[in-house]
């Protein structure tokens, strides 16, 4: 398989998480969430290089204990995820080839199973574009009135063919840089959407319910239980 370069955008403040530190620096079983995420990527896919993109004024990253060796910090974070990823791709452009894989993973997804990472790598190995981990939607979906104080159901949305996107999302560097550099990329909520805007169709690879994203402080307890179940 071609080289894999891991990119972890970690410039967000995580306002919904609360607390005195951003969620990527919160302790999970005595280890920062970010460190657990990086270690999981390393053990599941063994990337050729790993970059963490943080805000230019982030000082917490300098105090993170147990940071894996070889991880490089990019102080290029922007106000949105899309801008952070785009700036990071520009920063590493001289060090990667267009055909290399760029694996973008949320800093706050420390529980992604190793078999899901291996499945992503195996199923995309010969793909010209790339793809993402995702889960087929199983629950009934309702559309509500988002502007109402007491919203009511407006419609039941057919779930056939719908998937819930996860990360990692992995694309060829040339494809991803072109996608993230397009004007419409600023409005995209993930890398796959930016690639779709080029007229390309990312491949969907079945992920895992265990691959949760820590958003609120209470999610740390759930993540700890998942890690315990995984033998961590």
C-alpha cells in the first residue's frame, strides 16, 4: 500500500465540552484524549508520518504528557475544521506526493477499533480517490422544526441508503488538497463532502459503533468503558 500520512486537526476549543481545558487535552484513564487517539492510529495503521494541527496560540500542546515520539505539531489551525485541514495540507505539501494517502482523524475519537482502521486501509488500498469510515443508519429519522421552542415532527425521513459519517477519512493527497482548496470547501463539514464537491464519490467503509466522538464531558465515561472493553 502507498504511504499513509496521518493528520489530526486539534485546533478547536470544544465549547460544548466545558471544563478548563479543550476536550483533546482532557484526561481519559490518566492519559490525554489526544494521546490515546494518536496511539490508536499508530497501532492500527502505522502511518509513515503523523501531524497534529493546532491553533497558533495553543500552549497546552507543549505540556501534553506521554506524547508519542515522532508526532509533529503544525501551528496552522484556523477558526474552522475546514480551514485547519486546508492549511495543514499546504504546510506539508513539500513532504508528500500526490499519490500518498492523507488520513484525517478527529482528535476526540480515541476508541476507533483497530480492525476498523485495518478495514479502511485494506478496502481503499487500490482506490484512486479514497473514502471514510461510516455506519449505516439504523434508527428511524424524524425531521423537526428547528426554529420552534417545542419542535414537532415535520416528516419521517427514509433511512434507506443513509450513512452516519465517522473518521478517519482517507484520500489521496492530490485529491484532498484540491478539494480543500476550492471555495466551496469552507462550507463543508467533513473532508468527504469537499471531495464530493469535485464530482467524485468517496467509498463508504463500515466503521464501528465504538468509534464515538467525545463532545460532552459525560462522554469521557462512555469512552473509558469502551476502552476497557477493548482491553485498554
